[in-house]
C-alpha cells in the first residue's frame, strides 16, 4: 500500500506514512503541541491539489508591499520555492520551535491533515482556513507522476494500474480523497466566514477574480489604486505555473525531492491522457456514491 517511500497506515480514518514526511507521528505531534493563533492563515489541501499554487498566491497577496516598493525583481518567490515560504504544520514546524519558524504576522501555514484531525487549537481559535480541492482524476494522475519522481529506487516504479487501484481504495497520503474533501466542505458550510473552499478548476478559469476574493477573505483586500496599478495581475503572474516552473528548475526541496517535481503540466483534464474509459467510469461512480447529497460534486466535475 505504498506510493512514495513506504506503506501507508490508517490513523483516525485516514492514511499516513508511519515515518518521515506527513507521518502519523508528525500528525500526532502537531495535534499535541501546535498552537494556532487567531491571526494565522492555514492552507489545507490533499497532496497534488494545488498546494504549491495556493501557497505562492497567499504569500504573494499577504506580502505585496514588495510591489509597492517597486522591488518586484527581488520578490522572494523569484528566488525561493513556495514550500520554503509557507511551512507545513506536520513537518517543518515540528522540527523547530513553532513560534520562531514563522515570525511574520499573519503566520501562513499549510497542512494536508484532514479537518477532523487538525490540532484542536486551529478549530477553536477562529483563524482563517483556505481549502483547495481538485478533481479526483487529475489528483490521481498528478500523484502517480509525483510518486514515480520521488519514489525510493528500491521500490521500483508504481504502475498506473496500481496507482488507480490504491486511489479507488482510498489509500493515498491523507486520503481517502473523498473523506478529505467532504470534511473541509462540511466545515465550510458550518463556518463560511472562516473557511474558504476553492477548486483548482475554478482557479484555472479565472485566477484574477479568485485572487481578489482570496485577498478579501484573508483580510487583505486590494484597494482600487492597487487594482488600477495592475497589482492583481502581478500576483497572478509571479504565481503562474510558467513563472514558478522557471524559477524552480534546479535544486531540491529536501533530499530526494527535486523542486521541479511540483511543476508538471499544471492544467485541468490531463487525466484523459491516462485513464481508460472504464477507469474513468469507475471513478465517476465512486465519486457520485461518496458525494451523494453533497453540492461538492458539482464543484469538481470537469
Ligand atoms: P500536475 O501534476 O497535474 O501538473 P501540489 O502543489 O498540491 O503538490 O500539486 C501539484 C500540481 O499542481 C501539479 O499538477 C502541478 O503541475 C500543479 N501546479 C503547481 N504550480 C501550479 C501553478 N502555479 N498553477 C497551476 N498549477 C500548478
């Protein structure tokens, strides 16, 4: 039951590795020790749903005084990977003193942890959460390619058939896919002022509008002057797939994880190049069944 490095194990109804990144131990560690603050921003996703993109966008929106100073050429996103700008609570934060890692206010964190397993202080403190959901077929394809790029050599490659089977069984990091999405979707309906539910597909259609709404939701709305000065477009540009891919051509995020692995196709619907009609039909059936009675079904159809 492995994707990248080792088998996944069930913890609180979701699948996690037993060691290393996003492990059960790290999720438990964050549950025990992580202290959220009301001004914090949390970016929640399943892996391969647009984590890198939403990290870049949120970082660029919140830190856009960089533009005002006319210092676009020195923008941090032009020299750092979005994963270096926004840490995961399950990994980076646990390795260091949580308050010292991100000194800025607001602190921006990311997480792959399902809503029901988040540290209680995130739920209780009234901070804002942004969730990005992506259609399951593109998540599967993206995860399949990523897994083969970062997989331990000793494991050999994972075939698409194996990946498909695991995905359908719900066995993906932080999965099952459907439960992860439903958890945040339900929480969004209960706390619409605190949780913003975005989809990769909508972001791909009209990112400028999403950036404006996201900024408003985060409490950093664009002023009329900023809009007139083209700052929204600057944010979109610096966070675009093409720009980020160019900046992140070389180097590793950490051992065995090259920066470029986070930028593959960057588009909606690549699944049609991988799934057979039968696979597509099976996934549609599972999704329909799992999202029965849920509006979320409409959000992710492609
Ligand atoms: P593909 O493999 O389909 O190309 P994550 O950041 O959650 O790991 O997700 C990675 C996926 O998001 C990859 O999808 C990657 O290409 C895509 N991606 C990364 N940055 C992006 C950006 N700025 N705009 C659109 N898609 C992006």
